[in-house]
C-alpha cells in the first residue's frame, strides 16, 4: 500500500528531533554534524537563538494578514535587501521555484512593456536546476525530470555551461534574457567562470537582453559574499533567491532593478503567503546575523579552511576523489566512477556527517554559515574515514 506521505523522495531512515548550531540529533539520540544544512537552507544552523526568538515573537503577535494590507516586516526586509544589493525593489514569495517563475515573468514583462512581446525566450544552461514547477522544469531542461509531464513549457533554450560561443549562437530576435546559477548546485556544484559571468553581462548589454541570476542556492552569504555574483564584479538585472534567506523558514525573493520591477504593477503578479509577517521576521533575523560586521569575513575564512582541507583529502584519496569544486561554503567532491556519491553519502552518515548528493557524481558539502574551524576539522576527519571505507579493494592491495 502507498505510504500516507506521498513517496516522492528516497528518504534516509533518520528522523531528527532537535538541533543546535551545526549539530542535529535523531529521535534515537544519534548525533550528526550537519554539512547539508537541509540542502543549503539552514544558513544559521539549528536553533539559532536570534532567529528562534524573532519567529516566536512574531508568531505570537500576528502570523498572516495577506498582501491586501501593508506588511511592515516585508517593507523593512525589502529596504534592507535593496540597501545591500544591486536591486531597487523586491518581491517576496515562498520558494525557489516560485522566485524563478517570478523572475522569468519579470523578464518577459519587461520586453512586452518595451514593445517587444516577441522577446520571451530565456537562454539556460545544461546541468541547471531551477525548480519543479511546470515552467521551471523546462528551464531546468533535464529530460529525467520532464518525463511524463506533457509538453515542455515553451521558451527555454539550453546551451553548454560556460560556452560563450554557444550562448552567442543561441541568441535570436525572440531571446529575452539569460538565466544562470553562478554555481550550479543540484547539477554538481559547478562554478561558472567569473570571466564567463562577465561575458554574459556584456553580451546581455550588447543585445538588450536581461541577465537573470538564480541565486537560490548560492546567495545569502553562502559564497562568502552576500551574493555570489559579487565575486565577478557584475550586477544582474533581476535575481531570484530563496533557501538560505529564511534560515529554514520558507521565504523566496525576486530582486530587480527598477527598469524591470516597475512593470510588475498591481494585478500582474501575486501570492497569498509571500512576504507575510512571519516569513519576513525570519528574513530580517537572518539578515541581522549575516550583515553583522565581520560575519561574511568569517564565512570566507572558514570556507577557505574547508577548501584547503578538501584539497588535502583529494590528494590523500586519489582512488576515491577526482577533484574539489565549488565556492565558499558550497563545495563538492567529484568522485571516481567506481564510488557513487550515494554510497559516499551513506558512508558519511555512518561516520556521523550529513552531506547531500549532487549531479555528476559529486558529494555536496554545504554547512551552515555559522560553522567553526573546529567543526570543519571534525567534518574533514569524517570524510577521511568515509574515503578509507570506500577505497576500492584493489587500490588497497600492495603494489607489485
Ligand atoms: C533549490 C533550488 C531551486 C528550487 O527551490 P525550491 O525552494 O525547491 O522551489 C531553484 N534554483 C536553485 C539554484 C536551487 O538550488
């Protein structure tokens, strides 16, 4: 018989009862170091006192009022995001896929309002992940995810990640914008070359296209800067965010330049839950922590420590690890074909460490932003034990 909870996930047989900082405990009392952060989402770790207090206080005061009224918590959060980023205006929603839908709608609306309704197509990239709604399945373009759900939504063209010639070749009079993750997360923790991002900005300017960045996974400090595109020294026209911005509370955002945002007038886009008092109280609490002086510097420091440690692991375990890739606290171990990332993830669980598998046989490591060097060392030791346990047998045999 089918489980009451629809079986859309292959879940590990672990149920967590409580968490504190970078650690979580199962109902059976097993302790884990959480280097998955619930897929790069629990940015402040578990039970962060400031976030917990903000949510509890707001929940007791007023949780939901709808967007028929002013929401001071949302006004404040939007103003702070505007002050800290390229954006002039912010739309709040509840998830990454929803933020991306809003972003693509904003891009299409911009061209339509500027007299070019024929410009509606987005250039997207192979290996991308943009979410599970019907349109975002098409933006993602992964045949496996699209299968069985009818015809793909029109308007998304895919080119190889990092290939500027392919991007130029894909531009037609119907092209509206370019949509890209600065680091492909689900696709395998693949960072875009910073020069490639700059070239995309330039090609958008040359052809009057909008640069639409999906920073759902890379944003909110995960790269060591507030937004990953800052490493390239560029600004997008519009950007989506979610995952880390609510610290585990569902919150998404479409952030845009005025030229784009001004066309989303009353009636053009909406949400019942989005930008509610509770979610925005969580968002403000996360910003309090992430924007505090020195916080992102510490993220960058601890991320470099993790990066060096992972490089050392790769050197020590060439029969298991092919390479290390990613940015900031979104890193991946590219594994040899003989060792599946699923097996590695399961072995890490045995060693007391939570990680997340990603595409291209990569083991993704995305700890909460509040981790310390000591916790990184603990995770590296667990990864080292997992590598030893999974080293193919013949590799351990003495050389002849
Ligand atoms: C997770 C993710 C999404 C989808 O977010 P949901 O909240 O699951 O809808 C979209 N884009 C990127 C880059 C993501 O990592």
